[in-house]
C-alpha cells in the first residue's frame, strides 16, 4: 500500500462505473478502511508473515500497528531467524501498549492445515490454542473457564482443545446467561 495515488495500483482497479467521479483521496481512504476491516476480521498469522514475505504487507492493516509500526515489527521479527511459538513472545519485538492494541489480530496457528508449525509444536506443552484465535491474551483465563464449563471438565489445559474440536458444545453454552451469572457473582455489570 502506497500513500501516493499514482504508486498505488489498487486505486486503478475498476470497482464501479461511477468510480471515476470519486475524489482519489476519498477512494484511497475507503479502500484502506476496507483493507483494515478485512485484515482484522481474518487476522494475520505471524509465522506465515515470517515464512512468506508477501504476507508482511498485511501487517500495516492490523489495528494498533499501521504502516510504520508494522514495518518495524516485521524487521525485528525477521532478524529473529525463527518462528514465533506464542503470542507472549511478541512482547520481545514491540512494546506492551502496541501489543495490547494489536494482539487480538495477530494469530499463531498450530493446526494440521498449517502443518509447517503443527509438526514443530504438536508435542510442545507450552502451546496455547488461544494464540490462534481473536481472544485477547488478557482474557485467556476467562476463555479457559468457559471451555471447562462447556466441556464439563475440571482439568485445565485439555478443555480448550476439546472445545475447539467440538464447537457444537460451545454453541450449546448460553453465553448471555453465563455472563449474567458471572457478573452477579463478581458484583459487576454484564460485559456481553
């Protein structure tokens, strides 16, 4: 993505017959807004960024980063010469505030579909399956508790993997009722 209209080939894609009537700056702003929306909806697998250089362009659209911080983060990650094994490790490459703002949009996947990391990590006990989700790391304990209740398991660690494998169980859990019960228990307002 380039700031200059002439250097940005996306702005020349014929998206609508009325496009020629739009101001170039308005079109550029809207395309950038849509790019940010889409990238944040899907997330960016940070290890794919490290393995496939063209994926690094996605980082600039991650909320909380922007072009300059994304470029700096990518340069620091590239100098690491290896894959990231958990979201917590990202703190070594950017500050806490930046990380808090963008962490939910940065993924570290370890499923069989992305077997480049799956084979490396499948026997690693430090893997947190939530690193591949939109759940912010500050909410991991809450997510673990919800997963344990959904799967009716007391043991920590296994419930998350079980609920990811059986999404229907999570859908059966009445999240509003659960949030109300949790809010009542803590004496706080329901956060859903």
